[in-house]
C-alpha cells in the first residue's frame, strides 16, 4: 500500500461509523442491508461509508445475485498493521535506549547509599 493510499485508509478509519462497519466485516462478509440492520445508520449512509472504505483499500466486494457482498481486504488491513508494527517497534527501541541511558547515568539505589 503506497503512502497516499495508507493515508486514505487511516483517514477512513477516523470516522466512528466506518470503524463500526470494519468491526462488523471483521466478523464475516456482509451485504449493505445486513450492515444497515446492525448499525444505527441508513442503507445509503452505509453505502457511502463502504465506498470510502473501498477507495481506501480496506474493503472489497463481489456481486452475489442482486446484492454486493463486502469483506475486509486482507492486503489493506495488513498494510495498516505493518505500519502500526513499525511505529510500535520504533517506540520500543526508543524506550530501550532511554532505559539503557538511565542505567548508565544513575547507579542503582543500593550503590548510592
């Protein structure tokens, strides 16, 4: 997922209704009507949110008769997870560096007595 698409994905998840849709789709694929029945928003609103999520690469759809079935896009979700893992790993390295500096600068309490 390129940087622009990843920005779109994070922005898409900034909306609580879209996060709720993603949470529902994490359980299983669903049609717009099923999502609307589950959520406190209308079918047209669900469709608009799904359009944004699809453009952001987080959701895919397939035609099943007269309905479209939406599901999470594993590649889009994995790209966001990779970004979070990168942020988390950087934070842990920074934390380790601070702790190691403190160990060098400040001797343990027993040695100071």
